């Protein structure tokens, strides 16, 4: 008979990750104790919150990990006891997750350092109302529908519309000081200022507070390492936009414009900003480029101008998509339904899917 040791059990438990914090439950201090008696193994696990939605998954993974150990008769020989962390344990967990800096201001964002393989897509525009949020949310959802893992960060702090577009109902969960779990909608993890304030309430925060809020959204939210972080940037090239770009030096910019926009001045401002932050401009999306007849398929240009093409030429980047005017978007918004179109078989869903394919095919 092979003797089971506590160390061997703990070693096995290292493989079990907390599904929200994406770290080993051993490193997170969630394994409170291991007891071995008469061939049975008892493991005490402390969860971060009572009624944690992922309790069953953690319990099953702990049981399977230990059952695989030589000398353990099988899953029936493993007793998993679940409890909840006390304040001290939560404080230690906070320090671990935040990089050993308990009570420190805001930990550095892993997205800022380039330590992650995540592609950071900053969806920007010269001004408001061109469909930037619509494109960011639907592009994110289309990437998710293609099997990519996606985080969607709504950094359009004054004009947040992402929660409504993606049908976000849950709010973020604060596990402990500075450890925030983002809610999910449309297949993405989503963080928005809109989750933190009542709808229709004006956001009165200014410069430094907004920068700090963005830093928290990037440094304290447990995004994991998604394939994409899609960021709905504030419109224009003002302070909040610059602060955001500064916090995401590895981000690449996707510019949304309409045919009639004065592309030359947008191009000049965006290039100046990109030069300052060292970010690359990936390409241009021309939104509301035409209206397609649902019967004959004929395309009518509603707005005059060549905004997308001129902007792309001046910046030396490709036009990645020309999106039609999609009456569905307005109808869905009026009906209070999420206007994410991924996966459907409409003209709109296809338009966003081909944009997602174009983005996915880019060399990064
Ligand atoms: P921005 O983020 O640039 O301010 P939004 O994404 O909030 O713009 O879009 C502004 C309005 O235009 C919204 O009501 C949205 O539903 C609508 N819209 C955006 N793109 C389209 C489109 N291609 N067809 C029809 N309506 C659109």
C-alpha cells in the first residue's frame, strides 16, 4: 500500500484553479487543510463568498485531482468540505491577487505591461454618434461567436451605452478589496461605468477620478487572459481618451467613422495621438456607409462623402469594413432588446462577422 502524504495532496491541488480568479486554489490560500486517515482524504476548501456560483465546479475538480493520486481509492475516498473565507483570509487573498501590495493604490494592469498574449483593440472615433459603441460591442460579440474569448471594456465613461447594447443585467462582484469579477453578457466579460451608476444619471466625475477608475477597470478586474480585450474608447482625442491610451500602450486602434465625416482633421488628430502613445492604427471601419434594399439588394448611399476611404488613405491603413445602415439596430434599441447581432443570419450579423474575420486575420 502506498502512503499518501499531505504534500502530495497539496501538489495535486495546485492544478485546481479558481475559475474566476484564474489561479491555483493553493496559491490563493483557499486550501485550509488536508487530513489523511485510513485511506481517506479530507480537504477543507474556503470559498471567497457564500453560495459561490461555481461551488460545484470547484468541489468536483478538487475531488478529481485528489482521486488521481496514487494510493487514493477513487473519488469516493475524498471528502471535500466547503467553507467561506474570513476577513483575514480575504485580505491575504487580496494581497496575493494584487501582487503582494495589500492596500496599495491600484495594481498595475497586466494589459499595460505586454505580459499577456491578449490582443487589445481600442475602438475609437473622431466624435460621438458615429456608431463606435455599436461597432465595439458587436465586433466583440462576433469575435466571441467565432470562439475567441473576449473582454469588453466600456471606457466611454460619459456616454456609456454598452450595457444596453449587450443586454447586461448582472453587476460586477467585488470579492474583496480590489478584486472584481466582471459580469458576462453576449459571450463576453463586460465592464462598464453603466454598471456602477443608475441609468440616466449624469456622470460628474472629472479627469483624475476617471483615470483612476479606468486604472481599476484594467488592474483590479479579473479579466484573465482573453484572446481579445475590446475597448470602447471615449470619443475624440480629449483627456480621457489620452489617459486611456496611455494606460494601454500595447493597444491597437480601430477607427470608426461615417462617410460624411471630415476625415482629414480626424486623421491628423488621431495620428498625433497615436504618435504620442506609440500605438498602431489597425484600420478604419466606415459605418452607415450605405442602405441595402431588402428586396433587390441594391445599395444606396445615403450620406455623401468618402470619409472612410479618405481617413484610411491619410493614415496609410486599410478600410476593414464598410457597414450598412442597419434599421434593426434602431428597432432593437427601441424595443429594449440587446442590439448584439452575433450568430444570427441577418445582413447585420454577417457584416459584423466579416469585420471580426478581418480583424482576426490581421498580423499583430
Ligand atoms: P457612438 O458610440 O459613436 O456615440 P453609438 O454606437 O452609440 O455611437 O450609435 C449612435 C446611434 O446610432 C445609436 O442609436 C445606434 O443604434 C445607431 N447606429 C449605430 N450604427 C448604426 C448602423 N450601422 N445602422 C443604424 N443605426 C446605427
